[in-house]
């Protein structure tokens, strides 16, 4: 589900940037800035790289157990969904000679999410049906946190902005237990009411 949400956001942002700059090439890459060996990721060069920096549970939206239909006097109990916030970095990873362009691309991305902070099925009909909506909020980082984050992701700062994408529901759909359903006995009609 996380992959589908990120793909949707990156695709929509890419469409906007291609339209805005009147180009056919992709400007957005769903990739980190470095590969598994710490070398610059080829797919991130001269692109707006979108990558996950953290995933956290939304504590205010803890799921309530769901119930299935009654079969043979038993009702299945499912665990409630886990709601997640995904923290994303939008990093304008352009070569130094294209530094001004990197700032233009980043500014356009910020404008896009400012104008479209919510994705739902009315404005993004291709969104996975299991996702109700996604919201994009700027997540300001203090200098120490930003420095630690950049140290983790390659150590070289590029113009960027951090977002919190709310909320992705993860639902297993598995029945974890069953409970007996006890029904109240139905009163039989009195003989006077039957005649």
C-alpha cells in the first residue's frame, strides 16, 4: 500500500512538472540519492528525488477491530487497520551547473502540493481503492535533525523540503479470532394476538 501511495504522488507531481516546464522527460524519480553501496544513484541525477525518511503510526487513528458476518452462530473478529504517516523528502538533485533550475523545480513542487494538498478518488481516480485519501503537509525540520537526516542519506545537502503524507491504512483482512453470537430469544406471540 505504501508503494502505491508513493507512486501516485510521484506520478501526479511528475505530470504537473512536465506540463509546467513543457517537457516530455520525467523530472520526478521515486528513489534515494544513493545506492546500497553509498554511491550516487543514477536514477536521481538531475531529477527531483522523492524518498522515504520515516514511517510512523498515527496514534490518534488506531484501528478498532472489525467484525465479519455471522456464520453458524459465530462472528469473525479482524484486527483494526494500522494508520501510517509516511515522511518524504523531495530533494532537487541537479548538477551544480543546473542549480538555478533545481530551485525552480523544487518551487514548482511546493506550489503543486500547496494547490493540491489532498488526493482522493475525485481528483485522483486512479488511486488504489483501498486508500481513502492522502494529505501532504510540510514537515519543518530543525537544523540538527536536518543535518542528521542528510548524514544518513548521503551527507551532501541538496535543495529540499520534507513532507508528511497522511494516512495510509494497512489492513490484513485476516480473522484472528471468532466469538459466539448470543441472540435474545424471540417471544412467541400470545394466542390472543394470533387470532
